[in-house]
């Protein structure tokens, strides 16, 4: 099913998507309409244009593909499914993710992956082809964030992993240019590691890249430093 989003208010566009009896929905002319695919589990949506905030919020299955950039809070509190953005994504991408996967071809803004968490076999993942702004993985409690570092400038901004107490962040770079908080431990490894390799390969397949430069490269693996936890999160004895 094709929907022309030109001049459609966001609620009318969302109603049209929900009421479609077809699994595959293609949206043309999207200009900032928000909440697309929110709470859905059974559709495959392809968006041409720039969707607004909270694309795929609470997504529980299916897929959303964006042929363009996405705005803030993409994948907010999503539980499952996949989101694929052929461009850049704004701030708070993957906010409080609890499952599913987000693949971004380009950069992301500030506070990507904050409050990510994992539960049993639900392990959320974000793979970023470009670079990330400050506060990447803030208060991360689980899941995996991978930054592949395409483009110019530092691979991450300031305060990466602040308050991190679970999960992992993988940065493809030869050296860390930004200072890390004391509660984050950095380990240099060759290649992304066995578990993350499948995610990197999937990103390469989705965006038509040769996997070799991404698999045979140096990474820094960031994990919580159990010897120096983020004490501001806890009540003092």
C-alpha cells in the first residue's frame, strides 16, 4: 500500500497506516510527521522523506526503513523489530530501548542509547555508521551500541558512558580522543568481537558496504568499571 503524506497531519497519517490491511506500507512525501509506527508489531513500513520525533516508539515487531534522515527519539522505548535509517538520526535515538535493533547509516545526535536495558533474551542493539554526539550510552544498563566512525571528527562527544552500569559500547577507532568517565573501562580489541560481529555484518549488508574494513579493524570496548561504579546513583551508607 502507498500513502502520500503530503499535507497530511501526523494523526491522519498514522491512522492511515494503522487502518491499512496490508503488511507492507510505503509512505511518500513525509515531512516531519511524528509517531510513525508507534506501538506497531505487524507491519513493514518504508518512509521516503524525513519522519518526525518518536519514529517507531514502543515498536514491538515488524520493520521501519527510512530513505532519508530521522529526527529525535527514534526507537523510543522499543521492544522489538528493526529500524533502518539511510541517513542521520537526531538526539536520543534508542532512548530506553528494551529490545530490537536500530541501524543508522550516518551520524546520531546527543544521548543516543541512554537508559538502554536488557532482559533475559531481549538484548537491544544500535549500530551507527558515522559518529555520535555527547552522552552516548548515558546510564546504559544493557544491550550493545556500536559506532563505526565513518566521517570526520571525534567518533564520540563528551561524557560517553556516564552512569553506565551494564551492556557494552564498541567504538571503531585507533585511539580514544574523548575523555571517559571514571566508571567506564576501555579495552582495545582487534575486530568487534564474536557477538558484535553479526551486528556489524548486518549493518554492512543493509547499507551495501564491504564488511572487511569494519571487521578487521581496531575497536575500543567500553564496559562498566565494577571497581569504580557511578556512586551518585546510590544512597551512601
